[in-house]
């Protein structure tokens, strides 16, 4: 998804537009996560870019998108650009500590 979202739409309450925008993003993420995983892939990850326009968009972590949208809305921004690209995600193996008594149970 590469899209510029408008936050100031004439005739619509800004809070409702903001919530509708967040809903659209969540719906896209849920739909992408339902796509069957290729063999050997653990989960769907996302490459994310966020900015006030496509020209000044920077790479951000997926978990920070909602707070960034809220910040733009709070500052009175009229629009923001969001780019979400699904990619293969691989889980790293966790190291087990042999000296931890809780692990021995």
C-alpha cells in the first residue's frame, strides 16, 4: 500500500476521518496477514515509510505507525503519506541460559 491519506475533508468531522483512516490501514494489514505464507517463512513482516508527503517519507517501525498518525493529526496536518510493503519474516532462535532455574522445570 502506497497512499496519501487526507485528514481534512470538507463536510466530515476530523476525528471520524482519522478513525476511518486507521481502520483502513488495520484492514489492509489483516488482509495481508491472511495471505498463505511461502514455505520456510514464519510470518508476514512489513517495510514501512511515513511522512507528510512521498518525497520526505522516512523508514519507520511498524509498531509506531499509529502514534505517528496521531502526532500528525494533533499538529493539525492536512495529510500524510504511508507506505506498507509486505515481506517475508523469519524468527530468530532464542538462546537458552543453562544457569536459569526456571528453564530446568
